[in-house]
């Protein structure tokens, strides 16, 4: 039997995406202040045939917005990439630089909002506008089994992309939610500086959720929809 054709790239915002006026104004201000930075929508990273999607919130202004690679240069990337390497979902060394040679092998990283927002907080309207690109990512990943949502915004964005009301599946760290089409949504607190430095999210807590997500991605037996609590 011939090997399946690779999935087509998902629809993505272009370098000068005009859809969110506030984010456009912030982008232009950052370009004037730091013209050598990426300062544009940050593309997703990782193989489109991966069984696992890591879904974050949005680029950090001095991290992914600067480097052009998700979580690269952000404090959050330290725990995230160390964990992906530890669990065999990436190869190489993470050095907070897109030229570090590291590559993802078993996961694809996507953000609910592609452009950096002021104060690291997109508005509901911006999240909704950018959801078309997240929906396209889901459609472009034919082997996707599990979405690991980092935080409430990512959790709700994943539900919105599937036309599911947020009230149907409440976010809770460690929760697993069965979605239509054989997809599982796993929840984790975001790997942000605040969460890790205050102890709200420890390395052990994140590894536990990631391990469960990986195990579920390898299994055809997902928890039933009514058993979606930690």
C-alpha cells in the first residue's frame, strides 16, 4: 500500500495580517522599536502529521514575537521544550534560538492567537478572529489524537474551533475531555513564568499531564465524555 500523502499546510495569517486593529498597531509599534525582530504572526511549528498538538495562548513580546518560533525565548519555553525533549517528542538541544537545530518529532505547537497582544492578553474578539486559523490547523492534521491546552484561553479556543460551547467542558488542570471525531482535549495550567515560579504548576504536575496526553495519543480508548474530570 502506498504511503499516505502528507497533509496540506493549514491556512495561516500572512506577515501583515490586518484582521485585529489593536494587534496591528502593537505590531507596528514593535517594528519601529525593534526592527530586527520577527514582529509578525508567529507560525506554528512541528510536523502536521503529529498525533499531539500543544496549544498555547499567544506569542510573548520578547520571546516568540522576537524570535519567530513558538515559545522560543519565552520563560515558558524552558519547561515546555525540556519536557518535550525528555518525553521523546523533540530532538536536539533547546537554546532559546530558532537556529539551535532542535526539531519537533511527535508534536506540533500552535497558538490560539498568532500575534503578540499588549500585556500578553488578547481580547475575546481577537481570540475569536484568530480562531479560523486554529480551525484550519485541526483540519490539516490528519493523525491528530490529542490536544494539550495550556490554560483556559487555549482550552476554550479548541472548543470554539469545534463548535462546542465552553460550558460543556470546564477547564481543570489534569482534566481529559472526549471531543467528537475521536479527539481528546487535555488540560494543563500554562507553563508561564507566573505559574511555575509561584508553584501553581510544578515540573511534576506538567509531566503528569504530558505523560497522560502521550499515552492517550497512542490508545484508541479515550475516556467517555461524562468522565472529564481530573
